[in-house]
């Protein structure tokens, strides 16, 4: 039981390049989330999904897109990376909505945009 | 916008002492959760307290919630070096839930051996 895994762990991009971050969970959770964490800050929600085939915007969605084609996977895409997107990205999942139980987090992806 | 604000931002204590950190939030909540983050790692859930609860215990952790003051505290008793980490409170707004947690900036706790 691996829990929540994220790939890649590190990535360096040039401004304007695109990439996709992959999140996978093996706990059969319905809800999945993408957060970003900047130095000295808490996590901020980018996008979330309440089930396969559904996605919704969070607090800071601009510049990102997501897809949830399979229940176990949640992809985060950057179409044209900008230096302001340099951050650590965390994926999380939960069985039910956050108001009822805990979220399980992946180890993070450290992204640098030059 | 960040709902929770932890205080202090940093705390350094000797091993064996108790550590207390506080969290204040702005709007009515459904529940409040505390997470720990070790350096360079993901967050780990510690404890969840619902809006109708006032105190909750889990091992060496004690969490209180005062909804009238919109504040919570996390007490770690008999601290250990392994408790060195950043601690975040996270809230779910009343009526919310699916749209994720709102985190504070965290308290960085250092346990001196």
C-alpha cells in the first residue's frame, strides 16, 4: 500500500515550457486535491476533484489545468510555465470531503521555473 | 486567502519540555485539523477536532478549540527530538468540505537535545 505517490520529485523548467505532474493513490479515495506551498507559507489549493471525471477550481487555479480520467490518478498540467509557478506541489486524497476526515498527502514535487 | 494563522511562527524548546502552539481563524468552521510536516516531506495528519468539541487527546497531543474566540491550540507534552517539524492548522469552512482545507503559515518547532 503505497498511499499517495507523486512523479516527478524534482523538475526544472524554462519559462514557457509545459509539463504534467502525476499523482496516484491506491486507497480508493474519491476526493483528490492539488496544493502549492511557497516558502514560509501554508498550502494553497489549486484544483480539486470529487470523483472520476470531475474537477473544480480552488483558491489559485490560474495557469494550471487538471484531469481526473481515472479514479486513482489526478494530473496537474502547466501549459506555459512562469517563474511565479516555482513552488513545491503537493497532492492529497481523502475518502470523503475534508469536513469529515483527514487528507493523505504525497511527498511533493519541487518545481523550479527559470 | 489563508484562514488560519499560527502563533508563534517559530518555537525552540528543550527536549522533555511541553510545546504549545496556537491557531486563530476568521470564519465559522466545520472542523479544524492539525498537520505536521517534516523538512522536505509531505504533511501528516495529527488530529481533527469538530466544531462541537472543546478538547481532544491523541497520545502526547492535546488540542483545544474555542469557537467563540475562533482559536485552537496544540499542546505536545514531553517533547522529543523527532517532534522537530512545522505544524499547520487547517480548517474547513462551515458548509464547505469538498473544496479542500485552508492552511495557516505554520509554526516551526525545534526540539533541542
